[in-house]
C-alpha cells in the first residue's frame, strides 16, 4: 500500500496489544539503506517480500536473492489463506487485494533463471582473490597477471583465459620477475589449483559473455511498476564465498556505472542482500573497507541497500552505523553471544518509553517486528512494536512450469541464455603459439634445404666424378699438357642474403634461438591450459 510517497510496512501495537497506527517507509529516505534481522522462522522473508512489493508498485526496480526458493511466489497472484485474512483484519488493511508482480528470474547456473555472467576483467583481481581465498603472495601474482594482460591487449573473459595467462607466466617466470617483482612458480601453481576447484564448483559458468548489463536489472513496466529481479540462490549457497563475492561485485558495478543523482524522491534501485553474514565472514580488512565505502557513497547514486541477516553482529559496526531503516524480528537470548546480539540490536533503536526493547525483541511473535524508519530530516522514528502486513503475492514458491512461463515472457528472454566465446587471451595466446611453431618449422625446413645444397656442392668436388662421354682430347691443354683428372664443377653462387658478417651471423643465430625457445614455451603453455580446460 502506497500513501503519500510512503510504503506501508504494518501497524504498530500499544502496550495493551491494541493496534495503534500505520508504520511506513518514506521513499525519500529509502536510499539511506536498511537492516532486516531476526532468527530463522520469525518472518524475515515475508518482510522482504512485502517491501519488494511496495517498491515495485512505487515504480522502483528491486534486486533480491531467493536463498530458500520461497521468494519466487512474488511472481504469482496471492491466494486466500485464513491467517493472512486474519492479519489483514487485525491491522486494518482494507481492502486487502491480491496481486502478481513483474519478475525477472536470474540464476548463475541457468537452471532456474536467465544466466548471469561477468568477465574476469570486470570482476578484477581484488574480488577474485577474495573468491579464491588467496594469500598475499598469490594475490600479488594475480595482480601481475591482470597487468600483463592489460598491457598486452589480452582480454581476460573466462577461466580458460586466466589459465592460459598463468601457463605463459609460469614458462617465463624469471623474465617477468625482473620486471614485475617475484613471480614464483609455486604461487602460480597454487592459483591454478584454486581455479580447478572453482571449475568443479561451477564458477566457470559465472565468467564469460554476454556479461550482465546493469540496465536490465533496472527495468520498469509500461504501467510504471518496477521489475523485481529474483536471483535463484539455493544452489549458489552451496558455495557461500561465490555467493558473497557475486553480490559484492554487483553492488560495485552499480556504484561504478550509475551517475550521481543526490537524494531523489525515490530510489532508482533497491538492493536486498540476504544472508549478509556471508559477505563479511573471514573477510580481509581491505574488503570490509571496500564494502563500507560502497555503502556510504552509493546512496548518492540513488541505490538503497538492505542487509538481511539473522544477527546484527554479522554486520561490522562501520557498516551498521550507515543503515538508517531498521526492522528487527525476534532473537533468542540464551547464550552470552545471543544476549550480546539482542543488546546491540536494542541499543540501535530510538527508545520507546512504552516498552523495553531488549525484552521486546525476545518476545516478538512470528510476523511481528520492532520497526524504526527515517522520518523528516532523516531522523529515526521512535521504535514501534509492529505487526507486519500480509503479502499481496503468493506466499511460497512457484511451480516449475510457472517459473518457465515467467522466463519465456521475460523482457530479457534469449539475451543471456547462450554462451558467447569471442577472441580473448586464450585464443590470442594460442594463435601466437601456433604462429611461433610454424615459424620454427619453416626455419628448420630452410636449414635442411641449405644443408642439402651444401652437401650437393661438396659432392661435385670429389674425385672420380666426371662425364664418361666426354672426349679424351679434352684432358689435354693447347700446349699438350695433361689436365688434372679432377673435374671441377662451378659452384652455385650463393645469393646476397647468404653473405653476412660474423656479427650478423651471430645476431641471426641468437634470434633463431630465442624464437625457438619462445615457440616451445608458448606451445607448452597453451597446450597445458587446453588440457586443463577440457
């Protein structure tokens, strides 16, 4: 429900459990980010669903990850259920209308949505090193690989491009070390092994072309509603590091591509980061600083980021302090860590004199939350104990046939579903290796021809070679003296190119040696990467 530029979240309750007033999220402050927390089964997914519905109806595109598969129902019309009707009646939601929403399904693996890809160049060495959990030494070698590729015009699109680049670096580690610093074969080998692990986890499907265009995730329908991009993440969650790295890459792409717009009347895009703890688990300091920077600055791009997680302690304090809109579902407080989490959550709210936040968090029911959003001048509202409104779309997952029909009618149907393998580092290095091998073969052929020519010329200077039909008189000169019995055949004149100084001969010999070595190295490197890619 949209009222005066606000999204309806639910209705707050008084201490005597009677309903009080509606709680809203002001669209003008929706790009100030937010946090949705709560234990499993307390209603976080439904809260995410009703917010996505509200933003869509307000004309704001939405991106969210469907970790458990439950969120896919947002693409279908809601269905009558007793408990939903009861909640609508309790909070005074009249009329309570069912609705389906414009959804685009995405999937890194292409099973439950359109393929999502990016190139290694767009990912960059920092995020790739994070994805592969590299040491500092390995990350340094990876940075060198990207630099060499950039300087040499070797585009890195997919994993086989990087494998070919690493094979080349391994063969020339000594030469490269003198220019770029230590390029150890041990680090190269470790990176190559990590790439094999990524392949086994299916990450090779993520790297390639056609790469995702951010504009395709920021669509609106002809009737003015924002498209809801739903990422199928149930399979992706089998590799949590890939999941976290992908979402951080997507957030970084939004930050880099979108222009500054200041504080618009409503966001240009709202980004829900579910299972947010996967982004920060064991993350190096430089990565946390990158997330903090993106979250702080992306607001001026008109993008709102909402972290969804079980525990507020999952989000670093430097990031947590920038999240202005908060929805807190129930938390348990049995262990010391759980009690600390409840205390942290309670202290982040603007206090309400009618109840104790710490105690309320532990006693909230399913579909109930503490809500505090930014009001006039960006000041947080007094926290309210709120009954969350029921969704207008279906509560639960879509059937496979329904998902397929939605994908067939999608505005990006057929755009990302087929792989594109254009000329890049792998193909360029392979071509150079083939050219070097051909040049080496041609050099050997010419050397063999020269050797045959030399042997032929020597054969004609040996004694006993003569024409048996020659006249014997030809064996005497005009003075009657007998000529030598050795008939000399005039030597073929060597072409001018065969006449060379000692220095020129040495230079050509050195050049042939370098070409031969380079050719063999490139052939070994490329064939090695080909075997790994098969």
